[in-house]
């Protein structure tokens, strides 16, 4: 009695933490069966001289398109075989497997080797009872005073000033013309508005405008260093003619009940202070929770030894670099600048991956999950925050398959909350 042919053979060898080598062999009968499908596909579309479309002999099609058919067969079989082996052995690769030593000849099995990177196994640290500092959300009255003062300044008016010279904090309309003392060349006359005392002002102009009343002029000289940020003035001696055309001073509203009412929803200054105190308290609570979470997670990451797959770190590092350079003009991004930032990007990427793996494992250990009602509520909260109809966003998440991603985010968030709830506040 003939022994049955084993359809698919595979062996898995550990190459070290996070790497596995898979040896695969698909029997010749399976290869021949798939070859028939590929060949039929080519034969139906082949246009050979002397034959109607789709009527050319398969042997002739195979001979003419041998190279293309071979590639198509490999492209069809290798991913299917590898996926079957990975699923059957519960292996979850990170990134794209590397295929090596591929062998495929007529009448023979398909043989190949695949090297895959996988998330490594690791021991969880003692994640309960992490010691962290107790952070207060109490709001000092000095912060309330500062916030109220900021509101006053936002409501300030600027009124024309007569009878005195320019002071710090004034808005001044000036006319300014400079002359290069070496070349004697006159610079164009500039008319501008200057907030006296603002960081970033030309120090010489800011100093010499002070004390001048409306309509008065002044001539002064100044020297600019070679490293001046204004290239046109770097290393030059300049004589300026300055004239004050108008002065406007800040007028703050009086701090009383009328001021509070002018902001819309407050009956008194005390009601305004209470609202400001509450909002500052919420912000402090959020910051305290965020700082506590960061401290707990950083401690756990430092205590966890994980040898991460290099491909995963590199992929995440590229994302870190993209975010780093988002706000930088493309023409300013040089290869040297990217390489300068890359080591730090790798560090951030490794820490982020470790954190996510750690939270996922803790969630599994503690059986932390997110139900459908929680996901719906999260989507409704997102809709409310972004001013869009909840029904439309719920439908969008369902159609685009984004619910699973949102579920994963919720689970990680709940796991962080769990860790903070278990921490020892000192």
C-alpha cells in the first residue's frame, strides 16, 4: 500500500530572541495543481500568431511565457504557504518575512526558507504597587490672579497719548530711515508699529524711542555685530533718523463686577474667579494624572528587558523622524540633519514599542477589555468634541473598519488607569 504524500512540511528554528527561521516544502502535486491555474490564466489571454485568442496550446504558452509563469506561480504560492504555516503555528511576524533559498522546478516540490522577526517573549515586572509621587491638583490663588490679569489684558484698549513721552508697553507708530556710515548709502524709509519693550525689537531702536513725545525726531548711531540675525545689517555701523508719529497706551478695564459681566456669563467678579479656579483645577488634575501615568510607565519600561526586532524599531523610528520634521521646511531638511536625529529617534521608537507591548501583556494578564457599548460611547464623545453628528461618525467607524483600532486604544487607556489605581502615592 502506497504511503500518502504529506501535503505541506515545515520546520521552525529559533535564531535568537525575536527571530525565527521557517523551512517549508509544498508537495509537487499541489505545485502542479496551482501551475495549471496559472497556465490557464495565461492561455486565456495569450495572443499567439496562427491561433485565436485563448486557443493556443498550453504547452506552447508555457514555453513562450515560462519566465513570467514561474514568477506568477511563486508570487501566488509562497505567501499562501507561509501564511498557512504562520497561522498553524501561531506565529505573528513583525514586518515582511525575508524569503531565501527558493527552489521550484517542474515536477518537484516548492521549497523555500523564510526568516521572520517576531515580538519576543518577556517577563512582566511587578506592575502592581509602583511607587510614585503624589501630585496635587490644588490651585494657588496666585494662579487665579494671573489668569484674571491675562483676561484683563485681552480686553485692554489702546488709546492715543499726549503730553508724555514713549514708555515701555506703548504701541508706537514710528518712521525710521537708516544710513550706512561706511558707504553713505541711505536705506528706505520704513513706517512701522512698535510694541516698546517687546523681546525681539532692535535694541537700539527700542532704547532710543523711549521718552520721545508724539511728533519729535531723534538721530542716533548704532553698530551691529557680524553675527546679527538681520543679514543686511550684520557688521555695519548705521545712523538712524527716527520720528514718533503716534503713541497709544494700554488701558486695562477695572477689575470689578462690570468687567466680569462683560465677559458674558458671569454675574460678579467672584463668579468669574470661581469659574477660572475650576478650569485651572481641571487642567491641573489632568496634568497630575498624565504625570503620574508617565512616571509609572517609565518605571515599568526601565524594569522590563525586551530585545526588540530591529526592523520594528527602524520602522517606528522613521515615523518619529517624520513627526520631528513636520514643522520644518523641506528645503531645510538635509541627509546630515536626519542622521543627526536618527539615534534619538531610535531611542524614542524603542521606548514607545516597549510601552505598548508591556501594556498589551498587562491587559491580557488582568483580562482588561473594552465592550461594544464603551466603543460606541467613545465614538459619541469624539463626535461631540469635533462637532459632527454621532450617527455619522458611528457609521464611518463601522464602514472603515476603525472600531478595532479604537478598541485597542481604549484597552491601553484602561490599562494605564488600572496601573495608576494600583500605584502607591507617596
